[in-house]
């Protein structure tokens, strides 16, 4: 990976137009979650491709170096603190007793991964709309999806006593990702459905298909 020249610039906020200075008078935004939320609002207001890192740091009242301490690129902003969430899902799976059926364990872990406080759901819906509809983010998402699938594959491989790169763990990991994406699309298309219920139902149907009970 090449070093982004933007990171070499001084840690002073980029100059802001007069109309934006009042907004910058508030306390600087300095958490993963808050910075991601602010960026989501700008992306939806102006369009992802038309929103620059300068726009974001101006609105947040921080410098470019501070921005890059939190996020490697603009494309990472919609993902929020994704690495922490992955660590939590891995820890969740490691704590599951081995007598729990494999697909039940995966279903519960994925549902828990997508469990957000009520006040966060609007941001999560905005996030998923962008990730599924903005071409540059769709391309970037393949890297994040690979990390997510790896957590699933590692758990399946341990449970089955096979290599993580063998067919079954990889097939199940890809299947789980497909179930999630299908549930997200349904959630975004219908305001009256619950994401966790969609995910739960999708995984139950796949489990039934695997066991011949569908």
C-alpha cells in the first residue's frame, strides 16, 4: 500500500469558508462513531464522491492528521469502528459451547453483530444504503467483507477440525455473507421490517436447507 500524501500535511484544519466557521465553533469530533456519523450526513447531503476529506475535517473541527489516525481513507468512514466489531464477533464465537449446533451459533453471532441501540439504527440504515449503492464503496467493501468472512471461516474450521481455507468453511462463510446482504436489501426496501428478524429468519432457512428440513 502506498503512503497517502494527504497524511503528510500539517495537523491544522483545512481553511473553511465563512459559512462553515460557525459550525466549527463546537467541540471537535474525535471518536470513530461521531466522525463516522458526521461523514454519513455529509455523504447523504452532498453525495459520497462530491464530499472530500477536507469537507469532513472542516465540519468536524479537526486536522487531517487526526482524521487519518481514525480512518485510513474516506472509503472507511461508513464502516465506523468495524475492526472492533469484528473482534467482538470473534470473541462471541469463541465463547459459544461446542454442543451448540454450528448454524445456530453463527446465526446468533451474526444477529448480535447487527444489534445496535435504537438511536443508532438510522445511521446503520444510512451506512448500509451507501455501502450497497455507491460504486466506489461497493468495490472497497470487498476488503471488509473478506475480513468478516474470515472470522466466520475460522470458527467453522475449528468446529469441523479442517483447514480454514478448505471448501466447507469458505462455502459457509460466503453463504453467511450472502444471507446478510439479502437481509440488508430487504431491510432497506421496506421501512416496516426489523433487520434482526430478517437475519434470524434467513439463517434459520439456510440451516433448515442444510439439514433437509426446508
